[in-house]
C-alpha cells in the first residue's frame, strides 16, 4: 500500500510541474515576452531518425535471418508449396511497400527538419496522387486476394473418395484421435455419452462404431490424401501442423475439416535434417487455458506398407471396453422392454371462420 501511495504522489507531482510549466509559457505568450528557441534538440532528433532507420533495419535483417528456419520449417505436403509461394509473394509485395514508405518517412524527417525562415509547401488536393495511391494498391490487393481465393478453394475442396479419414477432437488439454475401422466409416458420437471411459462420446449401439479405434499418436500414409474431421469439446482450439502448412480451427458446436497429402515420411525427414529425434507435430496455437502448452500430439508419416501394418494391428475401442459395450446393450434392452403408454388424444382447436357465408 505504501508503494502505491508513493507512486501516486510522484505522478501527482509530475502533473503539477507540467501544469506550472504550461502556465509559465502561457503567461509569457500573453505578456509578449515568449521567444521560440529551437536549439540543438531539433538537429539531434533529425539525426536520430536516420540512426533508428539504419539500426532498426539492420536488427530486423539479423533477426529474420537468425530465425528463418524456426518460422519456415521444411515442407512435407503437396499443397504446402502452393501456400509457401502465396505467403512469400504477399510478403514480398507488402515488404517492398513497407521498406519504401518507412525509408521515406525517416529520411524526410531528417531532410525537412526545422530551419529558420523555411516554410513548407502546402497543397490542399492532388488528383494525380489520389489516383496513384488508390488504383495501384487496389489492383495489387485484388490480385493477391484472387490468388489466395483460388488456392484456398483448391485446398478446402472435397477430399478424394479414397482419403484416409482421421477425426480429431480438441479438449482442455489434449487431442483425442479416432480412426474408422475396416468398414472405413466413423460411428456416431453423442456429447451426452461423454464420460471418463468414453472421451469421444462414441455411441456403441451404432454398428459403424464397433470397429472404430482411438490412438494417442497420429499415423498417416505417405503419398495418400488424408482427411481430418475436426471438433472441439469445450473451447476454441486450432489444429496447427507447421511442416504440412495446415491450420484449421476446432470450434465448439461447428465441425470443420481439412485434407492434405503428405510427401515426406518421418524417416525421410529425419535423414534430410540429420536429426534422428525429429517428429512431425500437431500443436494448438490458440491460447485455450492455463495448460495450453500441453495441447500437442505427434504425427508419424509412414510408408504405405508400414501404415497398413500399423492399421491392421490396432484394436477397436469396443474390444478394449467390454464393460462399456455391455452397459450400452443393457440400456438398449431396457429401452425396448420399457412399456409405453398410448399417446393421449390431442384436442384440436376449431379453425376460426372469417366472413364465412353458407
């Protein structure tokens, strides 16, 4: 409390001194004794503008080169190359515009610093300038948007019919992963069925769910399209896979989807990077709570034969939870055996007649 009081007193003193200084200037203006003394500060600030331009530009260049590999990991999907081209095209366009405008800003601040007797040229309007800085950016922006729309439409279009289907459900604070079994159909889920033993809320009365299986590590085949069906169980999450250039929100109550084709297996990427511990990662990049850091999972890109062997070795969720299956069957039998009362007849109100004639 004492520290807060000291800070408040210091702030009040600064305000008082500022007001006193302002009153002194105003009184000198009214008395006619005020003279504007620019001094050396104007020249110093003008030079500092150039120093900031050169120093800031140099620091940006160093930071960009130093962190390039972190923000631009190797691409491992077909569409990733299209995304990369679109991203760097946009960065080049806005980067050139940024460099030109910021250079002019700081150079002009130096060049047109205050000098005694010099007055700035003033013009109220210039049609030529208005046309240039409206039409050119509009054309460039339209071209970028059109290219982005084409790429996004292609990427988010219908997945191929032979795609490997993987369902992802985000929850605080981990990812749930489900695959369809040999029937290649995901069973029905119902949020009312979610409990400690049934995180997905899988309806085991649905025949299609009998061979579904859940895993903690995602496996996908190299060179084969993969369709992710994405859900959220609680708050907003995001499916972010940097090497595949994939990001899609996991929104509560609104299923989303994304498909892509992996091009490089995990073993190939390890050999390429010279890092035997490399792993493809799925991470949530939305701050979803206090344990947001735990929202990640490992993705393994297998060769097609290895993927088939892995797929064949998985045990269904139903086979690993016989007690849960039994409880579903018991409830289904009880629901069938439960007597139902006949529906009570409903009284139908007479329809009013307006201006009826007989």
